[in-house]
C-alpha cells in the first residue's frame, strides 16, 4: 500500500474550472427559478411585438437568485434578437442619476462623456434607445441616493420594460408617488430555496468546478447544511472554493469532513461587498459603529445626528440592517428594565473579502 497514493502529483489539481464557483457566474440552466424567469420573459415579450413592455418589482432575501435569474433572461434576449437592448445597472455603485446615466451611456458605446451634464447624458440615451426596445434592470435599488432617473426614463424612453430588484419589499413605498403611478409594476417575490434545492444548485456547481470523486459525500452535505442554515447560496460557493484551495495546498486528493470543518471557521470572514464599495453615508455609519462598538443603536444614532447626519432614525436602522447583511457588523438584542434595545458590534479582526 503506497503512502503517497492519496497525494496530488506536481501539476495535478482538484479543480476543473474555478470560475463556476464565482458569485457572479451565471450557469446556462438556472435550477428552481423557472417560474420567476417566465415572469421576466412575459414582461419583456410585448417589446418583441413592437409594444411597450411591463414593469416588474422583484424582491426577496439576499443570495437566492434574483440577479442571476434576471441576467439569465437578459442573456437569452440578447441571443434571440438585436432589436431589444438589455441594460443592467447595479445601484450599489451607480447610486445617483448622473452615475446611472453615465453607466448607461458607456454601455451604449459613447466615448468622452465625463464632462457632460446629466441632461446631456439623457439626450444621448434617447438618441439610441428610442430607436429600439429596451429592457432596464436596476439592481439593489435600495442603495440609491436619488431616483430622479426613473421618472425621466418612464417619461422619455418610449418602448421599454423596467425591472427593479431589491432585498426589501418596503423599498417600493419609498419611491416617489409620481414614479409609482407611472411604473405600475407587477410584484415578483423570490421565495428562499429549500434544502433540497440548495443541494441541487451546489451539486451542479461542484460537478462543473471539481474533478470527479474528489468530494466525500459527508463533506459535501456539511456544505449544504451550512448553506441551508444561512439561506444564502453564496455561502456555499465560498465554502466549496475555500475548502478546495485548502485541500489542494496540502496536496490531498480527497475533500473530507475534517477539511470542511476547518473551512467553516472562515465563513465569518465572508463578505459580499468590500468596504470600498460602500457609499459615503454607509462608510460614515460603519466608521461610527467601529468607534462606538458595543453601544445601543439609539446611542449611535444620537451621535450620528449630533455630528450633522441628516437621515431619519428609520433610515438609519435600515442602513444598519444592510451593513449586517453585508457582514460588516453584528447586532444583538438586549432586554433590561428599560425595555428591549439593539446592541451594535463591529469586529475589527474580520477581513473584507469580495466573492
């Protein structure tokens, strides 16, 4: 019996293709989201017949396929026809009207637009988009600082479908009444995946990403269970990549439960967005939390207001929730004679990693 039979040789690897473990990778077939994709396709279909399309407001928890499903439909539309222009904007970075217009103009192929005014950018958009049908997808709309561009697009672009994506159903109520009345969207709710569906999705990615038979089934089940616990497929992708890298560094041919247990210790380091991607207001709040870690949310908000912060307490609470979902901070409930309160913690040792 060879002592070295379970060790990788020089040049050998456990991975077939690590790209399929990236959060932004979009598989050709998207499992368990067929109904939602059909809703997208039905909304867009009138554009193919020369009519105005329908608008959608898409919501559901993070990491359950909203963006992936939508991009899947855009890709199919692009393959089907050149008469409909797909436009995708992530509002995490493009969070003002000017930034949104700049991104759209860049995607349309315009050059040397940095010095143009917002109104000039809109005119450039109209020149191209009003010759065709267009599908606009605005993702993470809860990150927007302003939404004037939606009103302009609704008024000035003739044949379009607008799809808004967010984690929060109540974001719709924050839209200006003029926008809501013109948008008139259908609501598409993305329910969380169940454990069997999570297992199916991760198995599909595993089989593409790794060589055959390198995963012990019990080890893979551990990944599925952790992913189901968090209800975020991105956690599973992160853990598979981390475990594979760790095992490969040790030149092992098999991924075991022991390896997964080590990778699970790293899951708290997982962050969907790097700190550099936060808008200035969110960075201000995060810096304040770091300074005041362990304090009640009311105390931190009072200091925020004292230093000139202008958002309401409700908006401040929502930003804290978003930072928590991004794994930038933790919260805990505290019960005392004064009632319930939320304590905010910033962990300075956590890494900020984007996957």
